[in-house]
C-alpha cells in the first residue's frame, strides 16, 4: 500500500507532520510530495519515506504557472499510484483534489486556514470559490483545523458534515514541550512566525517599543525566517525596529522547546487566515501566557483571561495594552495562567489524536480497496 502526503513546502512536512509520517511509515510506503528545489529531511531519516518534488510556486497567481503545477503534481501521482492521498495547505489541497478526481484516487484534504486565495476579488475569486466548492464536495473526507473554517465550508455546501471533522491543528508533542517555571527573572515576550505582514510582525515590534518607552522592564524576542513574497516584512523596517537593545531578532530557531524555557508570554497578533497556529499550541503545551487576536484558529487556543488575552487585529495600541497587563500580573497569577495553558493543550492538542485519525483512515481505505 502506498500513501502520499502533499504539502506546499518540505519545511511544512518536516516541522508539522513528522509524527504522522513516522507513524504511517511503520505500516505503509509513504511518498511526500513537495515543491522542487526543496529538501525533505524526513526522507533521509526514514527508510520507508520517499521524497518526490513537483513544480510549485506557492505564492504565484500566474495561470500558466498554476497549470504547470497541476500537471506536475498529477504526473507524480500517476508515477506513485497511491491508495490514498493526504493533502495540506490551501493551494495544494485544491490541486491534489483536482488531480485525484481525474485519477480516481481518494484524497483527504486538511484545511489549515482558508488561505489568501479566499480573499481574491472579481473573476479570479469567483473561479476559485467555484473550484473549491466543486472538488471539496467530492472528497471522501475532510479534516479542518478549526471550527470556524468547518462551519464556513458546511454552510457554503462545500462539504457534508458526516464526511468532515475538526482535528486539533497539527497537534503538539506534549513530551517534547513541557512547562518550565520562571521566577524572579525579567519578563520575556516572544513572537515566532513567518515574517509576513499579515502575521502582525510590525505591530508586535511597534508595540514592544511602546511598552519599553513606558518603562516596561522586559525583553522582546522575534523568531522567524525572512520571507521573499510580496507579503514579506520589509527588511529595512525590521532592522530599524529591532535596533532597540531590549528587542532581539533570532532568525530561524531549530530548538523551540529550549527557546520557550526562556519565555513567559508568546504573542501572535495575526490577521492572516490561520488554521490553528503551531506557535500558539506549542506555547500552550510549554505552559506560557498567550496574546493573540480573536480570529479563526487563533481563538481556539485562548480562553480570555484564563490562559491569555485577545487583542484587536492591526492595533498596536491594543497589543501594547495587553503586554502591559501581562507585566502587571503577579508571579502567582502568571503561573496559574501557564497551568491553564498546559491543561488546554493536554485536552485539545495532543498530536496523538491527530496521528490516530490518519492511521484509522488508512486502515479504512485499505479495507475498502
């Protein structure tokens, strides 16, 4: 039996789906399809895992490039002849559904946010929504990472409730991410995300400068890899904003559990169409206070005043105020909120729940084939 995973980057599979791939590869041959010119670390670490690049420009809206991407993906699926395909990310979900429809192969998409394509206007927006509706209706099953997206698709008639369910994001390894008490140290805030403007990177840094200007005795960290798309945070602006001695840019961080041990509060002021942000569920598992926007996906990880605070999207003032509120908390209250974050992660986001459902679907389609 052959299983295929399709994603818009090798990085996504390595960082978000390692446990799923490892569990599947113990039973079946796993082929991971990802954009060309990228390297999948899992392929060298797992003998039963094959890396198969295909052409894809994740940020493109060029019709010729998109047609070539669909053909390239379809050709790889023809070569593999999979029993079932699992797809992730908005663009690769749609293309995998189209290719699998043509090849008569079952495809189970995972809706990790509706993506920027959902915001397209005019004729392109109409065509995109028609395609999504048509092909998602033909998926044998669909996973959603948050209830808002699930309700949106059901209401639009794109999926049937009996063939869809909400999974807890990509899940989190509760053994790898453990709470670490911090006492008697200067409060430290962290934002870890792609460095694109809709994630609220600029708002985070501006709010940090305001808090520091008001005498907040704290530190601010920013982790992430510079982006090359049109949504990328301007590097000159980034350099200017992190010039403050108490604001530090870390770049890409490989060992997030270690970094979170040095942090009290994790911030994600996103107004991007999220699934469930991995940075928030990892922070919750590590017992951190959370600050984020009350938007789809983000709101799934926070109970207001219980383990974190909500802020208004795009509002530096709202974000700075929330940071000051965290600074004003007693050490005992901060510890209690951290305990609540850990409890929420244990109840909702254990990655074993995610892995189990993928294994169950593989078994189901094996029996039906």
